[in-house]
C-alpha cells in the first residue's frame, strides 16, 4: 500500500504535468484562432513594403538587399518566372512550398501561408520553420516578375530567449518537484505523529505529547486530538476510581452485614440482637439505595430521546419533596424555609423529583445540627431559577471541580449514610443537562453551599 506521502507527491506532480499540457494546448489554440491571422497580416505588410521599395529603386542590388534582410532576422525565398530559386537568411527545416503557391504569386496574387498553416494540437504554428509557413508577395525588378516568400527568423530573433525560457521552464519543473517533496514531507509528518499517537491510545497509553505547533487545519486537528487524549485519560482515571469506589461501597456494607450476622448467630441479649438486626437492615438499605441510584444513572444515560414530558406545577413538586423529608429535617433539628410561587413547567416529573430529592438530602447530610435550608424559585421570561441554599460545612474551591463526578466525595471523612453514596450530584447534573438546563454552585468552607439551577419552561 502506498503511503500518503507518495500519493500526495505523485498526485501533485501529475497535476503539474497536466496543467502544463493544458496550458500549452490552450496557448496553441489561442494562437491558431486569434493570433495567426494577425501575424500573417503583419508579415504581409512588411513584404509589401519590401516589394514597394524594390519597385521604386531599381538600382538596388537585389542580392545584397535580401542578404541584409536575412542577416537581421528574416528567412527569405525568391523565385522568378524561369523557376530559379534563391534562399536568404537561415534555411528552412522543410522546403515544402506547393508549386501552385509559386505560380499564384508569380501571377500577381498574394500567398497567405501563415494564416493557412494547418492546425496541429501540440505544434504552435508560429514556430514551424517550414517554407509553406510564409507569406508570398509578387514584385517586379528591372522588368522581371519575382515571388517573395518571407517569414521571421524565429531562431535568430528569439534564440537566446528560447534558451532562457527552456532553462526557466526546466528550473521551474525541477525546483517545483523538490519543493513538492519537501512541503509534502512537512505536511504529512504531523499525520504520522497523529497515527502513532492513535496507536498508543489504542494500547491504553493516554499520556501523549504532540509537538505540533501549526496554525492550520492540521494544527487544529492536533490540538483537538490532544484534548481528546486528555479527556480519555481523565475518563479512564474516573473509570478506575469509579470501579474502586463502587467496589468499596458494595464491599463495605456486605462486610458489615457479615459481621453483624456473626454477632447475631453468636447470641447475646435480646437488646443487642435487635440492635444488630437494625444495623443489618440499615446496611441493606444502603446497598439498595446505591443500586437504585446506579440504575437511575444508567437510565438517564440512555433515555435522552425517551423523556416522558408533561406540564405540571414545579412548586408543588418541590413542596412534596420537603414534606417527604420533614422527619429527616426534624431529626437533625434543621429548619427548611422556602419561597415557591406557582410555576408550570414542561418536563419529566419523576426525573426532576430525583433532582430536588438529591439536593435536599445533600443539604441535610452535610449540614450541622440545627442548620437551615432555604429553597427559592424565581420565574424569568423563558426559564426558572431554583436555589438550594444551606449553611452546612461547605467545600474548598478545588473540590468544586469534581462534585459531579460519579462516586466522588470531596471529603472522605464525611458520613457514609444511606444517601451519601457519592452519586446524588452526578444524578442531578445528568438530569439537568438532559432538560437543557444548567447548574451552578457557590460554596465556602465552613459557611455553606448554594446550588442554582436554571431550567427552561418548555423542553
């Protein structure tokens, strides 16, 4: 299989050759159709002036005069009525003048051989050094009739120019080929680097470094490729962390259940037995919540086009969530205040219910005893803004960047209660994104956290 480099260079060189042939054909066609008749007329005018000069001055030495004309750039053929022929200037490549042309000129008519020269695709008529490619004019000298056939001596007039053009064209071709080879190497090299980098990524090595600093499409491709590799590396790290965390979150309650079951089997007081049973029940609830949230995330990931949207009162839904968790709030001595005016939205009710549920439980979990949660709904022209504000433990700024990662916990020393699975905010972010909304968070360590959600009124 040919490499991209060889294909590129071969294609470019073929294009150069093809364009050269087409340009030559076009210039030849232009000469044949436009310039040839003009050239014939111009040469005929010069020939007539020569004939007039000879006719007006019969003392002119005909041989010397034509020799002089031949030396300054003309090819001349003279024939008289006796059939005597004389050439002046450089010779013709082909002496193929038809006899009819000679007779025609000797009988007083003009011969326009340049204008009548055959059209040949790859031979420009102007340079055809043939006797029939001339202009013939009759003239009279000392009572005798002659035929003058003349054309410019291209070799004499443009000999140096021919060499210059030949060297120029040859130099252009050679230099063009060399530059094509160099430029192709310059263009193709980054693609080779990208190809090798792709192989490394396929092998699981995401730490690639592409030293490609270009401001063209390839440079943009390299930049996008590097960003993609960094995202893949981050995704791979998150996947490993996710597996590690989920393994721990599943293994931990299972180990606890096993330990409590051993205590139950070992006997003990009635009070201790029921205490251990409650602990087992709590760990089972923890596992149940974890699996339920994992299933919810999986469902969200696959239901972008399967949303069950309907119009309903958003404020009533949030109030329902608050009432559901009123016991949790009271148990912790917390107070929930809210400002929730009527707000009708077109969305998926069960999914948004999970959003308010996770935000509220998140505030309860990470708030101190006797804390406060304030929930506000503000209507804008095309969307709603919903704020969940608490005065809990808050977060550091560097922790905020990862709070939506699955199973990420900004502080591993935090409680691992049922709701503290590390999936709540990931669920919130996914559902809000699914509804074409956005979520922002402001938090300060020791002072609390505010989540601001923006949801369009119609999905």
